[in-house]
C-alpha cells in the first residue's frame, strides 16, 4: 500500500525500453514527488513531472549527449506552447 499523499494522477504507458541507468533514475526520483503527474520518455529524455512542497516540478535524465538534438527538442516544445497561447 502506498502513502496516501503519493499517487499517480495521469500516466501514459507505451512499450518503451529503459536502460539500467534510466530505471535507477526513475526509482530514485519518483519518491521525491507527492504526486506524479506524468512520466515522459522520448528519444531525448526521461522526465518525471509531479507536485511537491506545494508546487510543481520535474526531474530528467538525458538519453543523448547531442546538444543540437536537446536544443531542437526544447525549442520545438516552446514553439508549440507559444502557438497554443496565441490561439487563446
């Protein structure tokens, strides 16, 4: 039985392959959140989103050292957010 404050709000599951380092990262960092809202796994990163200490936050481990890929991934996310905000 898990702690009453620790539960998962939303998690998308798909067939993913995690190496040992990524598995250990999730195991160590998932307990830092009171509520885990999402575990995001893509070609660039493994990221845990959640709520803790009265706020929100995330923790990530990168799956690549290619800074160009990381930069493109980040800027693509920003462009998507800006596009959604412009529609509001």
